[in-house]
C-alpha cells in the first residue's frame, strides 16, 4: 500500500523529470540522468543554473509548495509578491516565474529538502523554523530565509544539527 507521502514524493520526482526533459530539449543538452529525483536535483548545480534561467513553471512550483512547510503567505513574502499575484499565476496555464523568483523557489526547496533529512517530520522542521535559535542571533530561521545570505546561515545551522554540533 502506497502512503500519501510516497505518492507525493513520486509525483514531485516525475514533475522534475518532465521539467528537466523540457530544458534538455530546449537547450539540446543532457543535464541529468533519466531517473532524476527531487533530491538529486539539488546536487546538479548546472541543472539548477539552467532552471533558474528558464524559469520555474507554476505547475512545478505547485508540487514544491505541497511538500514544503510554508504557507501561501510565507511564499508570497519570500518571493516578494502579493498573495493575489500567486493566485493569479495559479490560474495562468503556462506561467513561468522570473529568474529572481525561480532562484528563490529553488533555494527554499533546497532548504526544505535538507530540513526533511535533518528532522523527523515537517512539523518538527516547521517548529524549528519558527523558534528563535541562539546560534542564529536568537532570530527565527524562517526570518532569515528572505535573502540568500540568511538562507546560507540556515543551511549551515541545519548541517551542524545533522552533524551533532551544537553551539
């Protein structure tokens, strides 16, 4: 019997494979293995660069959004968009996010993927994101995700937690 989580993971893996195949056809390049998974995507920096430049389609963003602990309001804040704009994009059949938004979507997906590995559940990860952390200047990690430097601080802290290094 397939769990909801396994089904969701399978759906996002498939969505990423379809998206990558479109990029490969457009650029006439071979960027990834055929059995690419969501987690594999973050290890292929050249693929990430092409994805940012080509733009993330809303259909892929929808899958990413479903497996992250962020609310619609969180996403709007991170992307510096209004929730109305996100709703409008949802209704546009082939909406592609601009490069600046695509990069942020990928950054947040990467943080979420790491958080999933470090914590037992998304609930625990979201609780950690919304709790002031001493090693991060008593700021909530979610507040730091608004810019790239803050995101790197959060990723570094997640890696320290994963390694059992507590400051």
